[in-house]
């Protein structure tokens, strides 16, 4: 199985009612059943306390958001490949 990577950002609560975007490099792979398996989510260019990283790992809704972004990337990649195949065939 190939690993895929792309840059994305998620919104993370940093205080009372405040949130901030957190840029990530997300790596994932697609299983044979078509499910997305997240391998790593690395924070880009910022110093983030370990407690924030643990919060992301333990927060099911944030992991779900990352999985949804990866699934969108898979769909976009398939569309790009399909369009490229049509262009080559023409």
C-alpha cells in the first residue's frame, strides 16, 4: 500500500472560546477496503506543547476531521488521475 501526504489545517481550541488553525502534514494510506488509515499528523512550523499533541491524538472528533480531510484528498486524487487518463486517451 502506498502512503500519501498532504498539507492541511485543523481548528483547535486554545482557550475559553478561542480557536486557532494548526497547520499539519498528514500522512495516510488507503486500505484494500477503501478506508483511510491515518499514519501521522505532524505540526508544521510551530512549537506546540506536548499536551496539545496528546489532545489531538485523544480527541475522536479531531481524528474524525483529519480522516475526513484525508478521504477528500483520496477522492481528489482519483478525480485527477481519471481526468489525466481521459486527456491521454483523447
